[in-house]
């Protein structure tokens, strides 16, 4: 399905997706686990120390973990 690509997902993003799914599509939550298992992806934990990376200003502070995770992934 993904060829030579190996997806890496961050826990913060997965948690956020799960929260939205529970609120809007609760019946689909169990299928999320099946999808992730079939995807054969690596799940990385989001750093607790978000100040490790100096990033650009961000409007919504709650999205800072997503930004920091993306910047760290570049290295």
C-alpha cells in the first residue's frame, strides 16, 4: 500500500484524532486500531519538553506539540 514508505505518527496527534472520533464517530473508534495495525506504522511519543525546539509563533498554544513534533521529525 505505501511502497517504500514507513509512516511515523506522533502520539499527540493520534490522541487528538481519537478524541474527535469519540465525539463525532464513536462507532468508528475500534476500526481506528485495526487501521493502525494494518498500516504497520511507528508511533513516537510527543516530547514533554516542548521548549527543546525554538519554533515560529503559533496562534493556538494547544497545537504547539504538533508543531514541535513536526520540527523534530525533520532532524
